[in-house]
C-alpha cells in the first residue's frame, strides 16, 4: 500500500536492537561451519522452526545458544555489517546498537574481539552507507551485580566507543534494585543509562529503573499503562519508551497486536518509538514493525511521522545531529 511505501521511504532511527538478535539463521550456519562449531539443528529450516516462544526466557535460551558460534573478530564484523546493510535498505539512517559483552567474555572471547569487530562494521557503514551508530553495552541481569561491575571496568578501556550502558535479559526475578551500585558507577563516569523494564515485569520495575537506576530511556515499558501515575511521570519528564511490537507479540507479552497499548501511550503524550529488538528471531526489522502497528491501529501518515520524529528526538544524537532529521 502507499502507507507501506511511505514507511519504507521516511528516514528513521532504531533505538532498541540487540546485535546478537539480528543473527539470521543463514549467517549463523555459515559462521558455525567455518568455525567448526556443531549445532543442535540440522538445517536453517529446522532452526527457523524453533522460533516459537511462549515467553522471554524461551527466546533467550535460543538467542544465547546462537551467540555461541561467534568466536572471531570477523564473526562480529559480519554479524554487525549484515544488520547495518539491512538498515540501509530500510532507510534506518541512525541506529543505537546493544550488545551483551558477558555472553561472549564468559565463553573466553576477549572484550576487544567483540568490540573490534562491531566497531569496524560501524565505521564501514558510516563511510559507505552514511549510517550513524551509537553502541551501548548491556549488562545481563541474570548474572550478579559483581559480574556487571567487572564487565564495566573492562568496558572502560574502550570508553570512547560507548554512548551509554543498558540492562537486559530475564526481567522476572532480577529487578532494577539488583543493579543500583553498578548503575551509579556508570553514571559517575558520565554515561547515560537505559534499562529493559515493564516488558514482562510490572510497572513498578519502570518506577525503579527511573528512581534507582536513573535511566534516560526505558526499553519496552509497555506495562507502564497499568499505572496511571507512571504514565503521567513518563509524559512529564518525556522519558522515551523503545517499544518493540513484533517482539511483544512473539514473546506473548501481548496476545494480538491490537492488544499492544500503543494508542494509550501516544494519547498520554509519551515519547514512543518503534524498534525491532531481535529482528532475526521476531520476524521483522524496523519497517516490518512500523507496518504491523500501522495495520493494527490504522495509523495515518501523520502518526508515522510522529513515530519517526520521536525516534530521532529520543536518540543519543547531539542537538545538531538531530536537526538534520527532525
Ligand atoms: N535480550 C535480547 N532481547 C531481549 C529482550 N526483549 N528482553 C530482555 N533481554 C533481551
Ligand atoms: Zn531488548
């Protein structure tokens, strides 16, 4: 349709993307073969069939398993550049990429191997495709806070490469309060912080991410609609939410796309953005996420423009860089 063409054509930013979640089965098999890593799945098709999740944890189990085939700098480069080429095709002109250092360092892969490969792809995409990128390492919340502190100290060796830090993985059982100390250390070093909250966990986790971790943005945050006072706070402070529609559907955060509280968030003047989260696993990149909500909520061109403008407003681009796009 013409709205689909409009979505494809308009410049957009992506603010919630896990690079390990952009690992397409074809590339996964290719890298596994060249690294002589054996997989539980016999074929791309068989792996693809396993992409049926009842909750966040079932997805995470497969996502961490997939990441195990990444061994060398070249692997991280290939993974990242494949995603950035996808951005180019979809007219995503700016992207803020999450990665999980601990998923790799825990397997004995050097921090420098991971960031070296990612950064080389980022530089190439800037030079050849004109895409701007920010990198945000995320701490795995199912691991201890001491592990996060250790990871942060390693990250400081590469501090100039990072725009901020985040918190991801299993929300249930690992609330924001568990990471208060490390987030204070990160902020004291001058970095903005973000956290996944209110995805599977309750609205209280969003309050705690704001008050205890002092985040600049909330990743997901859809369960904020369960608390009217929280909606008021998010609107008043213009704290962005990086919403991921196809992710929420695939992980059964919502039963149907129409259950996603997008209209409620927009009507409450919240700075909502649309993102892909883990596109290889959830069936779509940024444009597919826009199209899914456009269909479910009968969005107009004006709504699409608002969402795309929000993506730049909510980004970590400088004021001058934002002005190119808004
Ligand atoms: N890691 C990758 N995707 C995630 C998600 N949607 N929630 C929490 N952790 C994640
Ligand atoms: Zn996420």
